[in-house]
């Protein structure tokens, strides 16, 4: 699913549609995390992602990087 969204994002980028591009990127990240961590979309939240990554012994630095990437994508969407 994330691959489909990234392909769609690439299309939007080529069309110079920044808002749609960043929307697809943001959705791809959230969807990827939900799929990878087996979290239903209805239960998908930052807290649940944090909990799931911590339970998988992912380093705090890596978790921080995941959230920074998500924050950057969401901020870019906001300003697009």
C-alpha cells in the first residue's frame, strides 16, 4: 500500500501539486507504520506507534527519527 501511495506521490510531484504530494507522503508513512506494526488504522496513533516500536526494542533515537520524519511530512503538508 505504501508503494502505491509513493508512486502516486511521485505523479503529484511531477505535476507540481505540492499539497497532494505531501498528503500522499504523509499517508504512506502512517500506512506503512500501521502495516509494519500490525496496528489497525482505527487504533493508529503516535502513542501506539511508540509503544509498539519500544516493545520491538527499537532504539529511542530511531523512534525519535521516525517521528521527526512524520512531523516534517505533516509540516510540509500544512505549508503546501
